[in-house]
């Protein structure tokens, strides 16, 4: 309707005639308005960084230039403290400020126009009475001509604004209507999830009418793909996602993280149910893939692709992604999201996938899942490498999603301009390059023996560890005990053995200690494959060279361990992956995901990790993973003291004995932190 101004005048007169004064609003009205502000996620746009909430100043990128959100605190000079209710109502429904200038529709007033009068009054009461005034000058917008000329917005409103308040559908129940009201109105979900027309207008403001199929059918915003919300998941899955930022299919990413943190996690359960019920009722959009029949659990869709170890994309994936998202794409429940059945992976537009790989990501911090897990940026990988990995992911778990080409990655890299801050001289080997070698099959076998030691060599592994449990990403991570250059330093003197040892001896020592198992015959094809893999990583290294990132570094042995503090740190930082009682973490199929740190299925007392300061050095630089943005696993982050404390705690828990311990250190002093 185009008679909004007339109706607004009548409403204002009626409001004034009632004698009501919202300046003296009662506490219940203010609290109701506070909740409505949560529903509308006002804080997300009207807060800049660590500045005062609702004081504006956040930059909003548009195709036509940069806008800055305004101060909506009740400050009378720089905020909205002088707004009457009528002026506030007009701004919210028609996008016209108190002084008469038109607001850009980046402010979703076409959605807010659907609010009831009662909700508008409550929101006004909260902004005027429930917020402290903040003096913060509004920043001038940076819009290119002719979009900097606001008079054109009046024409835009005439063409596209329908300020009719929401009308319930009598054929639907109360829950559906409440969900429709929230999604179409305060929630303004369409602002990101509905395709835009040539004038940047949402192609549909509801599911009604001839254009209703466009509503919430997905759109790309600021290089993120806002997915189609039409019949996406079950009601329960959608409500859980909005409440926690995670469900069995996905974890929130991009701008949706802020929506969940500031808004949807605070919804009442009845409103979550209503929103999810309404979204579930919408038929698939014109370009939506139907959900798999019965919406199966992602674990049923997860599988190890046939070309995981014989394609560049597969080897790139297993090197850089597999430790978190697993070889079968199943992820780790409540920690790292699944790729199997993930709508972002299945999306026709791979923008979100490319964005995350270039800039990194993190989970939403919610009351249900307060710990944030971080995915580092992989911008140091080349455009072709990233395209190969993403194409592999989409071919494996994307239900026919098209491949990603290097040109698209290059375009997004140019637009996002991701920065890398790692100054390390460590050169990360690319497992995909093994395929160029004449003995590629043997090299891949050697690499797989590092990744899948327990499965491929069950007769030689007596616990639940793999080589990669200590040699991260198959020995390709700096300070994660990498294999780069290692074979150049053998034969070498081994103090524990009291003699010169070969690389084969060193590998078999790990089988006997860290694997609590049996050595491989020295002429076995598997041991030869492991040595070949080490030799491939030697490159040009000479025995006298110093290799950046070799080993696990050192830690100050004068630090006195506090095992009680270590127990607390373990519970806070380690138990989510290694179990409350050090038992490790298994997936839904019962397969071990992350290894046990003590008990009968862990390494024995002869392993280096059973020693406090050795374990502390490893923990300091490599654990926990997903802790921050360090390439490639977000690894490390504890202080030296914390690392020593937690290492003392878990290394001294019960674990298997090592029968040959009496033979160790026959000539050299035994380390002070040895377990025997």
C-alpha cells in the first residue's frame, strides 16, 4: 500500500490522544522491547567493534559504496533521544528519519513495516528507557554518485515499499503465524536470504503472491552465500541451529554467527519452534536441491571417497582438512562440522566455502556451546590448490555441486585481500606433489601408514594411536614433529639406546613405545614405504643443515609443574577431544577419532610423551587444535606453565608398562622426567 504516510499521521494522532507517554513506560513494556530488540538483532548492525552497544558506526558494505550504521541510543544530540514515537514509527516503517531524509534500505525497514503497533511501542520504550545514552557522532556515508543522492530513495520506496503490517493467515495455526511474523518482520531474514532485483530490492517480502518462490531462496551477500531457508531441515534441526549455532548438518559461518550470538540464541523456545515451523512449511525454491529422502543423519552420508589418496584434491584435503573434518567428511560432533550433508557444500554457489578457506572461520559462542573453535585461513595455499581441494569436497559430499575453478578463487582473493602473518621459514610439503613421482604408489602407502597406522598395521599397533597423533598432518606441520629433512640425520646416536641407530630403528622404536606394539621387519614393504616417505621429505637437506620447524621445540625445565592446575586445564581444553577420563573420542560408528591419553589403549611409559617436559613442549606448540588462527590447525596457545601443568597431569596417569625399560640409557644419564 502507498498510503502509509496518511495512516502514520492518523496513528500518531490517536496515540497522542490516548494520553499515553512512553517516556514513562513501565518496566514490563521496556523488558518486552528489550526482547524485541533481540529478535530484530538491532545490536549487530548498530554496534561497531568494541564500542558501546547501539552507538552505531559499523561499516556496511554495499555494491554502491559504504554505509555506516547510526547511533540509536537515546542521546539527544547524536542519537534518537529527540525522536517522538511517531517519528520513530515512520523511520521503522517507511525509512524516513526525524529530519525528513530518507534512509537507505540497508536498514531493513521494508521488513520492520510488518511489525504490530504494540511491538513498535515496546521497542520504542526500550530504546528510550532501557538504554543508556551514548554520545557518538554518526559517520558520513561513502556512497558513489548517483547513489549518494538520497532523493532517489523516495522513488525506490514508491516502487518497492509495502508498509502494510503483517496479517495472520486464518488457514494456518498460531505457531505458523508467529513464525511468519518473526521471519518476515523483526527477524528480517529476507534481507540476506532473498535474491535482490536490479534496484537492490528484495524480490519478495513474503511467501505470498506470484513472486513468493523467491522469498528466502538464497543470495550472495558480501562474498558469503546466504543459503536458501526454504524447507532446509527438520523443525528440530532448524531450532537447534538457531539456538546453538550447530546441528547435525552444519555449523554457522560468516554473518550468521553474529545473528546467532546476538539474536537467535536468546529466542524463547516457543519462538524458535515458530520460526522453524514456518521455514519448514515453505516449498523448495526454484534452484533448491531437495533434501535427501527422510533427511538422513550425516553420518549415514559420510564415506571415504574412492579417490581420496590418488587425486591432488583428495591428498590436499587429507593433509589440510582431514584432521578436523575426517577422511569420511563426517566431522567431529559438537566440535568440527560435518561436510557430508552440509548445505554449504551442496550449494550451487561456492562463495562461502572459498571465503572460509581464504579468511578462516569460527563457531558461534552460545550458551549451549560457549567454547569457540577456529578454522585457520588457508590463504597461503595457491588458487589452484584451493580449487582442487574444494572441488574434491563438493564432488565427494556435495550431491552433484559443480567444481570450483581457480579463477573464482583468484577473484575472491583479490576482493577479500586476506593477510597471512606467519613469518616461519618452514616450507610445508604438499602431499599432492607425491603423485608426480615415479614411485608415487609407494609414497602414498608410506603416508597412509602414518595416517592410518592402527587400521593398516593392526598386528603392530597395540593401542589406539597413529603416527599422525604426534606427527601432525602426516608429519607436515612446523614444530609438530615434522618429517621434513629428518632422514638426512640418520644414522645418528640414540642416547636412549646408547648406540648409533638407523631411521628404521627409530621408526620401530615408536612402534614399540608410542604404539605399544611390535616392530616391523626391516625388509618389509611397509617399513620401506615409510622410509621412502621420509626420504621424499628430505629434499635437499644435508646432515649439517638446520631445518626450520624441526622437532617440537624446547620448554624451560625449571618450570615446576602443578598437576592440580593441569587437571583443570585438561577439563577445560583437552577433554572435549580426548575424553573426560583420557579415554579418547570415538565417532557414532565407534571408530577412534582422537587418541586416548592414558589407560590401556594409550602409549606406554617408554614413550617420549610419557615424560613431562617432552609432552609439555609438544602441547605448548600443538595443542589444542582449533584454538586460534595459526596455520594449519589453529594449534597451540597455552602458556609454558599451563603446558607443563597439563603435561604433568596426563603423562602421569596410569598407562601400559614398557618391559624393556631396564635397557634404556645404558651409557647416558636418564632424563629427570622419565617415568622409570
